[in-house]
C-alpha cells in the first residue's frame, strides 16, 4: 500500500468519525426537547426532583416552573406536606446547590407568609439530612 492510499483512508476515517460524533450529539439533543414539555405538572416536577439522576440544570428548570406555576400552598389538592417533602428532597439531592434550594425556599416563603415557620423548619430538617 502506498502513502497516498493510506493518507486517503485516514482522512476518510477522520471524516466518518466527525460525522458520527455530530450525529450522536444531534440525536441526544432532539431526545431532550420532549422531556422539557412533559414536566409541566406538579407531580412530574415532584418526581423529577426525587430522581437522584436528575442534573443540576434540570433541577433549576424544575424549580423555575414550580415558582412560576405552583408557588401557592393550598391551591387544589396540594397541601403543605407536598411542599415540605419537596424542600427536603431538594436539600438532599446529590446534584443540587445552595442557590437552587434558597431560591425555592425564599419564593415559597414570600408567596405563603402564613407558612413561614414551617418552611424554615423543613429547610433546617432537609439541610440536617444532607450528607
């Protein structure tokens, strides 16, 4: 085999590899788009926060949707216990950070001043279980 043929084969393999990587990235991005639309109910956001494999970006997005749509305690079938469990799960989640937890806690406290002490207690309880 001469050098020109070997060089052409190497260039062909390089372009094939680049094409496969781009195809993989494109396919993985198109799969995530429907998930963002599916997580619009309180229960689906609750399960997203409960899932330990949820990334930090997904947690941030879930908290933003909760703040926008479901911040009032006592609306519909959701009572305080649902929000208490959310705060505690958010505190102990392995991919969370303090900004996400504090943003949710502050928004919840400002929207529901009558539950202020209970929210603070749930936050302390969740932070105590963080390990």
